[in-house]
C-alpha cells in the first residue's frame, strides 16, 4: 500500500481548539503516535519535523482549565487509525 496525501497525517497537529494546528476532521479520524519507539495515548500535540510531543502531566490543570503539558524531544511517528482503533500502518 502506498502512502497518498490522504493517508499521511500532517507534520503538526494539536488537540487544543485554540491552536492554529487544530484540525477536528483529522482528530475524528484518529491519529496513532509512536514516540521513541513506544506508542503514546496521552499526546496533546506533536511535530514530526521538529521531533517533539506535548504530553499531559498527571491530572493537573492550568489556570484556563486545560491539562498541564510537558514537551518531550525524540523521534516521532504518526499514522491514521482505521475504524477498529488498530494501526493501519502495521
């Protein structure tokens, strides 16, 4: 199976609706993230080209009621999930 532009997730994507990188249609489709070889489910934002992810830090909230996040640097891989929630890339 070849990757087409429709099968490739964007370079940067965010869960935060206030972010310019927030794309609800892509988030509804489902995005899988592998960071440094480990699949992560708590990613709030990612950037493949810059090699970082923002992950939730516990259950703490900031003053706007959004989850507190921490930026981690490393190797980031992203793919779209199929309808069953399993990876379509594997």
